[in-house]
């Protein structure tokens, strides 16, 4: 039992450090891109590149990790790419360089499929939503600490220092990650192509994956996209942007930990998801009405709690009834598909902002979240 706790603790620490390395500069990045003189559309494309590279890589990564029955290797490779991303953004300045190295951050984040599957293997098959909740909590802790530390550092030493902090955190994450235990107790044979096709054709997996697309669409269009630009228009400094991003993620820590272990059991997974999407929609639709930074913070705290409830439930549901030897492929498909939302969200809102207004972009994001709530109502039945 002691060894199991230590194994999980090392994994949690590595997970937090990994996401720390990817998020030190996220609060200030949209404004940093915009300051280079590019349009909102280009801002959206650079931000969206993070999701685009994940969308391409995650499915083959899930397949390969299943066939090799190795997850730790891909976790360490992900950490290396995170280091290269932070280092590249620190050294180079141009918009094309930002596009390339932010894409590398997406390559790093694609290893999340290996994190997810390996950590879930530390738990019983009926505890996947619980494991997902703990892992997402570690994810959120890393992001919260990163955005707070990175933006504060940027306020003192300039934006570039946040990129260097990202690279340094990746080095520490690699050291911690080298201590992760690979679960060799799982015996399996590689998936055949018909078996792989059967995983991807699963109705439940497709439904949950589409919901994840919509969830990530909204999150990356707003929280990691254009909400910081709204905040800057309200007079926010680098430190304020870090506070805003931190408080938009912080509620997700308790919400994520309680999502599967409490809310899902007490209210049902279906009802919990519907409420979560409605809460997120509300946090988007009120942004155009906000005229002060403190009020904007309140909207993001509310939205952060909604997102914290949604993400671990969807993540757990995507592999809940999937055999162990197929989970990497299922998770790879799920996370690759929601990369579509991470890419299209900021790109769509960027184009809407250039053509019409940024306010309309936030209304559109709220509409997408309401559509997701209706989808849960219509199609999620047997999963609850």
C-alpha cells in the first residue's frame, strides 16, 4: 500500500510539473502575440496551433503506446518537447517562430494520452472517473502555479522570462518523470486494425468526444484565447493577467476532484454535465457586459468551476467501458478529436472578431456551450 501511494505521488508531482512547463506564459501570450502587430485572426491561429498538433499526433501516439505497452517513454518525450517549446519561444521573436514553437507545445501536450492511461492503470477499472479527477486536479494545480508564477515573473523581468521558466520547469519534470513506475502487470496483445476500428466506431466514445470538442472550443477561444485581451483593454497588467488565469483555473481543482467521486454519484453524470455546460455558457455570455476587471474575474471563477466539473467526467467516460488493452487507442482518439476544438475555437473567434466584433465572438462561444448541454440531454443516456 505504501509503495502504491508513493507511485501515485510521484506521478502526480510529475504531472503538475509537466503542465507547469506548458502554462507559465499562457496568460500573457495572447497580448504578446498581438503586440507583434498581427491581426486577431493570426492571434487565433497561433493559439490554435497548440491544439492542431495534438489533433494530428494523439491518435498514432495512443496506438503505438498500446502496441508497445509502454507509456513512460512517451511521457518523457512529451516533457522534452515542452522544454524545446519554452526554449524556442525564449530565443526567437517572430510570429512564424511563435507559431512553430507553440505547435511544439501541442506535440508535448499530445503525450497526455500516455499520462492518462498509465495513471488510470494504477486504479481498478471501475475507478476511472475517480482517477481522472485526481489527475485533472494535478493538471490544474500545475497550470495555476505556472500562470501565477510566470505572469509575476514577466511583470518584473519581462515576457521572455516566462518562457525561460517554462524550459526550466521541464527539466525538473524530466527528473521527476524518470522515477515514474511503468505498470507491467497489464498483459495484452497489440490491437488488430478491426479491433482498432471497433474502438473508434463506439457510439459512446464518439458522443463523448464531440462534447469534448465543444468544451475545448469554448475554453481555448476564451480563457486561453481572447479573455486576456479583454482584460488588457480593461487595464490589466501582466500580474493581473496571471491572477485572472489563475482564478479561472483554481476552481477546477476542487471541482475536478469532486466531479466523479461526488457530483457524478450524487446527481448523476448526465445532469452534472448539463449543469457544467450551462455554467460555462453563462461565464461567456456576460463577458461583453463587463466594464471592470474585478467583475471579469468573478465571471472566470464561475466558468472555471463549470469546466472543472465537465473535463474529468468526459475523460473518465471515454474509457469507462473500454478494455485495458484498448484504452490508449480510445484515449488517443478522444484527445485527438478534442484537439479540433482547441484549434478551431480561437481561430473561429479570431475571425469573428476581425469581421464583426470580439463581443460577438464571446456570444458565439456561449452558444456553443449551450449546444453541448443540449447534446448531453439528447444523446447521453446509457452513460449516466
